[in-house]
């Protein structure tokens, strides 16, 4: 079972670049989709977890690909609020294997891996 390392938290800039949307769009989506609640660190910066990124993928797919309105997408997400994977067709994001997390893996490599994962949808 081969697994790759992965960060626990991503900044709004990293998620913005990964998703191909501007940071203000992500902040707006937070106000429109109650299910999207990234935590904030001590400095007040948003920290997105993998679950948040999955919801963002779902929101983007519903709005941009499927043509849903904000309220329609909100309703669809509400129906699957316990499992964001339903809407992103079993997106598989690899997790770090015990003892395999190497500090040598740079942030850019992590972002490129996630970006290729997103583009493969």
C-alpha cells in the first residue's frame, strides 16, 4: 500500500492556487455555504483541512461544471453534509504512511500533487 505525505493544513493562498479561484471567492463561499468552515490560526489566517478542500471541490463542481445556483448548490451540499466525497465522485487523497513523512518533500511538490489530483476529476 503506497501512500504519499500530505500536510494537515493549507493556507487560503495555497487552496486558491490549487482550486483555480481567487481568495475572495473562497471567503465569499464561506458566507454562503455553512458547511465550509475553515479554522483560523492564532494570527487569524484561515487554515483549510482536507475535508474543507473536498467541500470546495464539491462547491466548484456544482457551480462551475453543473451550473447550479448558489442556493441550489447549498441545498445539494446540505443533503450530503456528512460526506463530501459523495459529490466529488470518490476523490482519493493519499495520506502519509507512518514513518514515511519526509521533511524533504517541499510545499510546491505537495501542491503539484494535489493540483494534478484536482485536474484528474
